[in-house]
C-alpha cells in the first residue's frame, strides 16, 4: 500500500512509528528523603517521518501546513488524522533525471485526537 499524507503520495524512507510518552515531574521535598513522582497524563502521540517528494512539493505539501488535521495512510493502512508540527526540514536532492526539483522532507506529526 502506498503512503499518502493529505491525499498526496509520499515515498517514506524512515518512520519512527507512534511515540508515546508520559508527562511526569519529580517533586523534591526539602525535609524528606524521598522523591515524589507526579504523573500528569500524557501528551498526544507523535511520530517523525522522512520521505522523498519527486514533484509538486510547493503545490502539494506546503498547503498541508495549515495547522488542521490531514489524513495519514501508511503501508499498514489508515493512521488517522495528524497535524504537521512546526516547519518541515527539506533538502533538495540532486536528481538530473527529473525535470522538477526532488526534495527529502523530514517532519514531525502529532495525532489529531479531536
């Protein structure tokens, strides 16, 4: 199955998968010999993907940076809606066999739980 992000075909090279973490804090009471661990839930799941765009980066991927949720489909099926966090890191690749610019893009995605 092909990877798509917001309906745009992407060629994924690396994927961290969903990363889950806990929101924790340590409370160090001055007159105690014990540390209290305060658990305050967990943030939304995140993942980082690196993919190659062979054409249409400016017209296809940049409009997805609106801050609203877009659908992510991986080789394992639908992953639900995600929000693109921050600015993607892009590197233009040397590809003389293509008449359009080829980019390697790394971006962080957050699961849209809304």
